[in-house]
C-alpha cells in the first residue's frame, strides 16, 4: 500500500510540473502575472509579460502593460546635453584718425601713441588689411596738396611696417584736399587762425578690412 501511495504522489507531482504549476504561486505583488518564484516577472523573448488566467485590466502594471496604464515603463536615461561652443565674435577696431602739423608729413608724438594702441588691436585679428587714407587741408594748390596727402599716408604706412612684418597688408591712398571735414566754417578766418581751423583736415585715416583668408 505504501508503494502505491508513493507512485500516486509522484504521478501527481509530475502532472503539476507539466502543467506549469510546480513553481511557487505568483507573488501578491504581481497579481495576474506569472513570476519565477522569486518575485520576478516572467517575460517572453520579445519582452512581453506572461499573464495568468485571472488577469484583468485592473491588474495591469506599467512594466507589462504601459498601453493600458498610460504610465512609462521606466525613466529613460537622460542623454548628456551637448552645448555648442560659440565661436568668438571678431571685433574690428573702429577707424583711427591722426593729424599733422601745417605743411608737414611728420608723425607727432600724440599720433604715434594713438597708432600704437590701434596697432595692438589689429594685431589680434587674422588676415586683416589696413587701408591708409591721406588728406590735406585746402590751403595751397591742389597738386601740391595731393602730393602732401600721399606723403602723410606713406609716413603712417612706413611706421606700421616698422612694427613688424606680416601683421597686416597695408594699402596706401592719397586723397589730397578732397573730403574736407571742416567744411565752410573756416572761410572767414585768416592767418594762424585759418591754419588752426583746418587742423582736422590735415589727417590720415586708417580702417581695417578683413581679408578673404
């Protein structure tokens, strides 16, 4: 009799194993889903959870049925933000004006100081072109004033080249008495007062153009 009972028990256990019931009853934490006996949800190869016969929508959990629960399965790992480093803005120095004494093409001390500061700004640029424009006042003949304006521009260009080669390409242009900045306000004056009034016309103006590279 004992032998028969043992065979019956063995057969019963075998039937339960084949039916998938040999494992532990699903944890209460996951009602409606099969577990591995350790409280972990059993899933198919494509990631779907195994449901039990008593599963219903009210037992749906995000990990298995996000389409029903409307909740995310898990927080996605936040990708590190990539911050683009803006290229430094190219700041071109403002045009510079230096003036000369009457009938002179010699740089003054004040002009040299102004040129030195402006030169240092231009030296930080890549491939600049410096345009040197020479002017004169309207006193005297037009041809003479044009030649004087060119000498003034050349004096500035020579000073520039002495500071160092390769800093910038230099273009020299003489304009003579054209483009006066004093206008008609000096017409009523005479002598030294007239010369002083035209001080701003006796000038060289420098500007920077960025080269094509």
